[in-house]
C-alpha cells in the first residue's frame, strides 16, 4: 500500500480506542502492567501523528489533507469522514502531547487502574476525533463520547465534592450539546439538498434568520466548553475536584475543543452571521478577561485560582476571532496552543504540590520553597509564562491578539480603545494574582496548619520530565513563534480574508443602530470593498 494513501487518521483515532478495549484481558493484579501499557499506547499514537505529519503534511496548503471518507451508516447519512488542515493539525499534536503526559502523570493511580487507563484512552480517541471529523454527525458523536470518560474520571478519582462537580459538568456540557444538534440540523436541512458534510455546509447559502439562529446555537454550545461567561461555572468546580491528570486534560485539551469549533463552525462556516456577532464576541472576551482575573484573585484554593485564570486567558481567543485580522485570528490559535501547554504544566505542578502538602488551600501553605526548591523554580517558570512574560509563548499569543484588534479597520476607534484598555486591565491583574499565589505558597514562614513529613521529596525524575516536556515548547514558541504559526498561518489567513470579504457587504445592509457606531465598515468606500475582494482572490 502507498504510505501516502494509508488511512493515517483512522489509525490514529482507532489505536487508543482498540487498545482500551483490550485492557480487561491484560493479566495484571496491581496495575503496573496496565499503566505501562497505557503509556506505551499513548506514546505510540503521538509518535504516529508526528511521523505522518512530518513526512506527508504540506504546510503551504490550506485545503484538507489526509482525507478519508467511507459510508458508515448510510441510512442516516453518517459517514466516517476525517481530514486535517491548519486548524486541526496543531491541536491534534497538542492533544497527543497532553494526553501522553497526563497518563504518565497518573503513575500512582492504584484505585481501579484498569478502568482509569481505559477511560483515559477512550477519551484520547474521542478528542482526536473531534478535531478531524468532517461529518457533522461524526463530530457530534465524538463530542458526546468524550463527555463520559471525563465525567467518570472526576466522579471516581476526584476530590471530596467530586460527584457534585462531575454532575455539574455533565449537565452543562450535555445540555449544550443539544444546541450543536439543533443548529446542525437547521443547516443540514436548509435548501434543496440535505448534507452533513462540514465542507458542503460551508458552501451552502442560508436565509439570514437560519444562519443567525444556527450561529447563536453553536455559540452557546461551544461557549460552554471554552468557557464563555456566564456559561463557565462548571469549570472551577471541575478543576477543583479533578485529579492532576484530569485537570491537565481539562485545561490543555477540552477548552481548546470549544475554541476550535468556534473557528470551524461559527467563523468559517457562517461568515455572514459572524458580522453580527463579532462585536458580541469582543465584548464577551473582555468580560472573560476582567471577570476571570478578578475571580482568580479572590480564590484561596490553588486549583480554583488557576481555573479562573483559564477563563481569563480564553477571553483573548474571542477577541482574536472578533478582530477580522490575520494576525488576530493567528493570535487566537497561538493562544489556544500556548494556554494548553501552560495550564497543563501548572495543574500538574499543583498536583505535585498537593501530594506533598495534602492541601490546596493557599492560606494553609507557606515556606514550601525552602524544602521544595526545584518545584518552586518550575512553578515560577509556569507562572511567568501564564502572566505573559516576554520570551514565553503566552506573551506572543496575547500580543498578537492585541495588535489584531488594535489594527482592525472594521471597528470604530472608540470601540477598539475600550476593548484594548479593559483587556489591559485583565493583563495587569494576571501577574498580581499569580505572584500572590507564589508568595503565599512558596515564600514566607511555613503555616502552623501545614504538617509536612520529616522528609519531603522534591521533584522526582518522572515529574521533572513531564514538566520539562511542557516548558520547553513554551519557551521555544516564545523565542521563535514560527515553530507553531507556520503550521496554521495559511489557513488562518484564508479564514480572515474570507470573513473580511463578506463583512462590508453584510455590514452595509444593517440598519442604523448600535452596530453603525461600532463598525466603520458601513462607511467603507466602494474602492475599499473592491480592494478587499481583490485581496481575497
């Protein structure tokens, strides 16, 4: 068989799932064999991705690659249709890295190890399927399959309030999934032809009412996963109760599924409706940044503080998508990849700290840096990346988003000034609550309520390897952003250009209202409209 035509994506998705089904027959009493088995499968799948993309992926091609399409359940129009492009490929690699490291981080799991590693592999497979699915029904199926392992991982291996957090998670996300199905059916059955192919749905012409309602439905569904205020309240509870590996995947991968779907469905598939909702996304992004930062500062629980920090950082993704600029959309993609790496490292190190201190309450900690200097140094590096220190990936992503919205010529100057200034407030609050976290946990005098063992081990080689595997790409991207931007730039430029081509035509049709004050597009001259069309060509 020609290796180029080999079903790479099917193999990448199927490997963890098939391997998970084989776990019950593995002879293992204490779980040692199962954990090596799970780690080996995850690493092999990640290596398979790297090999396939390294040899056969064309970075200068914005069209779908590795296309596979087979009739699966023709009676309902369900096809096994998978492919990758600049949006999905980097997130696929991020998923492989985070899941592999999360399984390695779960090395000490002794409670029901077969079930634990089986669920991790099933979740791994479903997450990969979300990013490569090109059939709407297949996308929905993978989206739903991913929910069950997350629910069980929280409810069985979580903290004292794990059942409450898991139930809240499943209720929020399952209810949101209904909007994916309703919006998808509205688009699929609109017009003379019925199709669930995502590329074909993007080429259909829809009545304005249907497109706006579908966009709103997708925004709610994906806004829960991102999460967007006020649909965010499940996240702090889930992070607060999930184990460290679970939090790594929640912050590193699950939130990115929402951001990816917003670009794929809302911006790329429904550009006409995006004109009406783009200012809303910008406002919601500002709210996420400021609200998340303020709430993070008020938290005394270490993981809940990081959870609200994630909400704030995801606000930059919304602003980048609303900017209508190539650099803004590129910054949104970079922010997703960067935050996935940074959040995974911080939540893992929080788990390391919890193993030694047996508490997540910062007011019961203090002085830990003296007995755990390596952990302190690594945690400081992760915090510096999260507060967007120059030389780290977080700085590049946020800077690109700021430049994107500030240089956008489709908004009025007053609107851009308000967005930038309020977002800057959140950026200022970020180092305050992160440095405060470091001070309370690692500096000062050890709390009398904290009873450490006589010998507290610092970071072990396994833990150092996991953290280094996350920090090295963070620093590498910070120093040379092209490492990641070259994987998706061709695609993000295409999406932003197409959105700008649609913008003037739609914006001029809007009645005089608040939008006429936000947008400068209704007053664009015909020459400017023609120039945008020429650029898109």
